[in-house]
C-alpha cells in the first residue's frame, strides 16, 4: 500500500500549497485503481477531516511548532492519522512506510510518530478523563500529550476539527447535546460498503472476518457494510 500512501501524501501537499482546490483532483491524477485507490481516498480525506485534532496531537511532541515544510507536515499528519484512526494498519507500516516518503528529516518524523504509537492503549478510554484520553473504539484509546480545552465547546471544536466560531454560533439554537451530535456527525467516517463479485456475500463476509475485517449484511443482497476491525482496503 506504499503507492496509496504516496498518492494520499502528494494530494494533501498539493492541497496545502493551493495547487488544487479539491483532494479528488490530485487523487484521481495519481492513476491508482481498486484497493490502492480506495485506501488513498480513505487516508487523504481522513487526514483532512481530522486535521485540527492531528495537529494538536503532533504539537504535543514537536513542542515549538509544526514543520514549515508542507511535505514533512502532511507526512506527520498522515502517519498520525493511520496510527489513531485506522486500527487495522500495523504501527510499523503506518510509521516506517510513511517516513520513507519524506525526503528530509526522516529521523525527526520517525521519532514523532514513534512517540504517537507509544501512547496508544489497548483499552477503552477512561470516561472520567475526557480531556486527557482520546477514545478510539471499544478497546483502543490514546493518551494525549497535551490536554484538550476544559471548555466543552472548545473541546468539541478541536476533537472534531471544526471552527470554534461556528459551534459558538450554533450553541444557542442546538444546546450542548445537539451541538455534540452535530460535531460527532461532522467527523464521522461515511459508511463503507463492499460488493461481493464472483463470490456469494456470506463467503466474502467470512473471508473478511478471517483477515480481521468486521462486516455485516446490508439491505442490498450483494453488499456488506464495513463495521470495524482492519480497513478492508489495507487488508
């Protein structure tokens, strides 16, 4: 999947530099197909969707500021996104293969991503520490290197990478509970559906489960919905 990572990184850098208006322009130009194309789309859009939170995490290790080099900055975001939000990607692949895409400062990139990986926990986040632990699923969490804001609206904005002023504007109309639902929906990963081709749906479901990909039957008789575990594109 190195080609997918390279394509995702190149697209993010082009967007960062203002060379394209949409990620899809750069991703389509990469000429990837099938699983590689799907994985590149998943990575690039995931990084963009979680950019503010990823930067907060990375700043906890970079200390002074994020790198000025767009390639290095986007590579760190890409590596951190894989470690935090694509649980099926092995940490060594998320770190090492992403670092290999960096031209300079490989040692710095490797050190930062290694520190991110070291804070991953094989347990659920402690609900009593919402500012210090990031929930990543029922059996995964992340110890944040820097606490999230104590203010609930500021914390929601950072967690879900939304502009703070928008949440402030919506708060009077939605209330805190409604605001939380909107913020969570904004950062939620769109549903991923898998089509059974040349094999019946039950067999495909079993094969995916054996590879660590959780899925369930969708309404259409040929479709499965990805529900967790490893990414079906990285399996």
